[in-house]
C-alpha cells in the first residue's frame, strides 16, 4: 500500500508548512500562532514517482486540557496510523520538555522515526543540531520548510528506506475513476453515495448541511476500482450563515477539480434552479465529464414530470452532451444506470487520438462547411493534433485562427464529438496561427545569382537613360 507519513511535534514548529511543501498545496492553514491545527489533515505527495500520504497533526505540549487534549489525541492517533513518523523540532527554540515526552512515546511504540530540525536558516547546522542528539533518535535532518531547504534530500533518504513494492497493493485502486457527487444542500447526495456503495458509509439526515467536508471513499464494483467523493451542498453566497459552510464550498470546488467525472444531483421536485446551472458551469469550466441525476423522481405526478422535462430541454441546451438520469436514491430506482454513463463519460474524456485522424476529421469538416472570409481572405485551417485529455483538447493550426467566429468553433466541436463518439465530456478547441518561416529573412544569393542581378540592374539603368 501507499506509505503513510505523520508529522508530529510541539505547537508552532512548522508541521503545517512542511505538510504544504510535501503535498505541494495550501491545504493546511499556516500562521505564526500555536495551536492553529486541530484535526488530522491528510494529503498526498509525490517525489521521484513515489507516492505517499502525509498526515498533519496538532501540536503536543504535554499540558493539554479541554479541546487541546482532543488535539493531542488526534496526533497520537496519527502516529498509530503511520508507517513513518517525522518528529519535527524547532532548531531556534531548542529542546523543550514536550520534545522529551514525544520522543519517549515514539520509542515505546517502536515507530520508525526520523528527527527533523526545522527553521535552520541563518544558523550553523553543527551548533544548532547538537542539543537534539540527546533525544536518541539517530540522524537529524536540517530543514527550512518555508523555503524548501533540505526537504528534497530528506525525503529522498526517507523514501529510500521504504520498499517500492509497498505501493503496488493500492496502485490499482488509486488509478480508478474518481466520481464527485455535487449539488445543492439536501438534494440527496449522501443518500446517492450510500446507494452507489451498497452500504451506509456517510451520514444521512433530513437537514441541509449534514455533510461539511469532502469525503473520499475507495471501493470496487465488478472488479473495477472507483473513488466516490461526497461533497458538501453548495448554496448561494448570500444564504451562507456559517464560516465553516464557506470552507465547505472551497472543498467542493477542489473536489470537482480533482474528479474525473462529476455527478450533479438535482431535486426533481424543484426543477432546474440557478444554483444548479452555476454548478454545471463550474464543472464544465473545470473541463470535467458530467452526468446529471434528477433525484426524488418517483414522488412526482405525471404533469410535473412533463414540466420538468420541458424545462430541462429548454435550459440545458448548453450541456446537451451530458446524459440525464431520473432516479430515486432512497429506493434505488435508476441508480444502477448511472455507471454506464460514468464509464462512457470517463472513456470519452481520456481517449487518445492520433494527429492523422484528427486532421482528417478537420479536413472533412472544412470541406463540408468552409470557414468564413475575413478582410478579403478566407481563414485556412490546415491540421490538428491532440493537446491533452480530461477534457479532450484539440489544437488546430492555420492562418488567421484568431478570427475564427464562435459559431464555427461550435460547429467544429459538434463535428468532433459526433465523429469521435464522445459522450458526457466537454471538448476544448485551441487555435494556433502558423508563422511564415521566411518572414524577416533575406535569402543568401550565390555568386552566379549575384552576377545575374548586377547585369539586370545595369541593363535596367541603361534602359532608363
């Protein structure tokens, strides 16, 4: 499995800064204020193609009371979960009685521990590290997490201690389709997640805002790996009351960017509302494949169902590539069909196409419907090649490509979608204008060409006289 690394130490020694450095993120709050981190925070890091999970913890001082004692409990739990512990100390503040307490706990639990002396910048390492050898934890790594000094070499040594086959067990699960379930509060996202999993893994309660953070769940279905991401409900900004709710929105946006496929859950009894359209736009802007699920469908009468379908046809024309499912997450009606759309959307978003094939499709499209004439010259589109996937990016080269009108871009998108058989994913078309390779260059004449040029100039001058 993927190795787990826990960061422990006294408050304000730089654990969260190192966490952000290792995960290349800003997920952990950082400030010159002790006790800012309270819960365990998980993140994934990669170095030299080696993946690992990092756990950021609250500080342990040995004098915890109230909520601080709960924070210390979270840190001790992280030590139990970890394969490796990075014990971080403050090289400027020196040894503290809490450092001895933590070191004793690590020795008793026989955890593989590496001692990290942080904030070493501007100091003589030999002098700064000397007191920490008293802890009896062996080699000490000198780092400055804020600037990254010593972090890469430290991680290379630490990862060198871990057998590479430790990652193989979960490699397949990590490569599965990541599915983010998003929507407004109380539309049935967590109920749908539980139904997709076939068990009650997340809390379901008939009250908006039950889910506060994004929950990642790895599982298998028919021997295929998936990761479901249950997210907090997204309301309009003016309706947010709690600060924690605003942080939940950020986590939902991050989950959309992290996913391969987004399932947008809507309340069929309310029809299409503005916030649903906003979430669709967010998913499309992020380039994510999209599946739309209208929940609570079985509780509607026929006239209301017809009204909802007409509203969908009218208001969702800009996402005509997405499959729409009418489901009941509570009773399971129609939920199983979501997987087919998820698979098709993921396949479409990650398919690879050759330059030759994309160019042939472009040439056929141009032959059937030529680009318009701009400033007396017709726009010429010469060839196309793939520029990326999830979403599929098609790069087209030609002349005057900056003048291609929007309606022609839509025409090319629909052509590629039809010919390449793409479902459930947006397509991005990027244009490149071909530069004239001879622009600004003068050809170098041979001696024979120079002689001929002189004779012509002499003849021309004689003719003018």
